[in-house]
C-alpha cells in the first residue's frame, strides 16, 4: 500500500477536528466508473454490510476455521503491536488463515529490502518470517492468500502488475523456518495487468477473488473492481502457473462524503459461501460510514 493510505489512517488518530477541516461533505455519492457485471455466470450480489472501524478494521480481514468458533480477524493501523512498529514494521495488510488454523499477517516497512509475515500458530504462539526482496520485487506487502492445501501462500505488489508471487506458507510448509529467509518459490503470470490489488483469497484451488483499488478504471472499464483470477493449475511452488483475469463488478462506493474511496482487504468464508470486502470512505466519513460489504453468489 502506498504512503497516502497510511497517512489516511494516521490522520484518523489526530482526531475528528483535523479531518473535518479537510473533508468536503456531500450527499450520498458513487465514484466515477461504469458498474458492470461479468458476462460469465460468476455473479456476486451484495447482501449486507457492517461498519468498518477505521483503526482496527481498515486494512484487511480473515475468517478462521480452527479452532472451531474462532471469531473473524481484522487488521488496521491500530492492530500493529508496538514492538513491531518500533522496529519499523509500520504497515499491516490483508491477512489470511490456513484451513488448519494458522493465521498470517503481511507487514511492510518504508526502508530496507525485506518484508515480513507474522504467523500465529493454532496454539496462540507467534513467529516472524522475513523475506528478502528478489531482484525487481516491490517492497509493498499488501496481502496474503493461503492455498486450500495450506502449503503455498500468494502475495502481491502495489501498482500496475502482471504477476503474483508464490511462497511456501510460513509456519505450515515444512520448508519454512523463522530463522531462515522465506524464499519466493514461483510466480503466477497474469494474462491481463491488474492495478493496486489490496487483497486476494482462494475461492477454490485454482480460483482467486481479489479486491482492486484501481482509481483509473482504464484496465477493465470500471474503477475499484472485484477481480477473479483463474489459475492454469493449483500452485505447487515448483513451477510458474498462468492466471486469467476477469473483472466481475465494481465494488460498492457509497458514502455521505464525496472524494476518493479506498478498497481494502477481502475474505471468502467457504463455510457460509460469504465474500466480504472492506471499502474505506473518503474524508471525514472514514470515521462514520466505512463498510465491510457482504456478498453471496
């Protein structure tokens, strides 16, 4: 995620008055861009929403299956532990959880050549897995998505990209260790560029759903799209796979304030078939009507 997104969250911390000075209030508004549905059968219909707290639910979310009855998890500027922040890890992205209960948060910093994945084991203990950037790899660490078999984790880079990165899942894949570099194992080669992807989650072994914060709308004809990526094969970490990209619809952009919305993390709960996406409202309304939207197929 770029600096502007982190600045927005930090602005919230300075208080309501500071935000009010810079925000323009207007009636309910939708951002520019033509809403469209995919010509295919994969249609996701909005069925409800919940307020997203700007401090603790503004970056990402994950449903956790193990232990049974675990609550949904969220990330935001207010969820970063102080000991990580003081060591330079000042941004947390969209987390994910493996089907055996490992919970993974992606972290980035403003300097250096590393990104980090913080893993909570099912027993509650935490470990940190640091990845040294590959040549040409962007520093951004906006999201993580664990494959259904648990062994492989996908992540992405900010900006306009034609690839996703594949890693052995830290804490799950036996090839990983907190004391060793977490290596990039393979790449997903996309057949269509994507822009500013904030989160992805597996719908099934060869299908991803992703939230894009694309403000321009030039890639798919709509801004802020929900994307589907169909993989040529399930990731194995031993070879690259290709990904076919489709824009399914524009994500909801509704607020009492006008300005730039920001789409954030995404989660698919296979137990209920519910897709959830966070959309942060512009200006003053980041505090009042940012939402986690719910969709069903």
